[in-house]
C-alpha cells in the first residue's frame, strides 16, 4: 500500500473517531497519517535514488562509446 493511501485511510479513521467521539480511533487515524507521510518520503527517496543511478549508468554508457 502506498503512503498516500495510508494518509487517506488515517484521515477517514480520524474523522470517524471525531464523529463517534472515540479518542482511540482518532489517535489511530493520526498515527496512520504520520506513517503514510513517512512512507511517502521513503518512496520519493527511492524514486530519486533510482533516477540518479540510472543517470549515472547512462553517463557511463555514453562515455564508453
């Protein structure tokens, strides 16, 4: 599951907790949002590292031709 989905799921849980006055559900929703945002950061970092690695490979390949 990607980070954006976790954030959305957390928002829904938090809103449900507010509606039914359930502090535990609100806290769980907030925790899901934080975890989702952290996952988004990791996903973006992985994407950037892969892009950088591919750029380096492309440069090496073009230099050896």
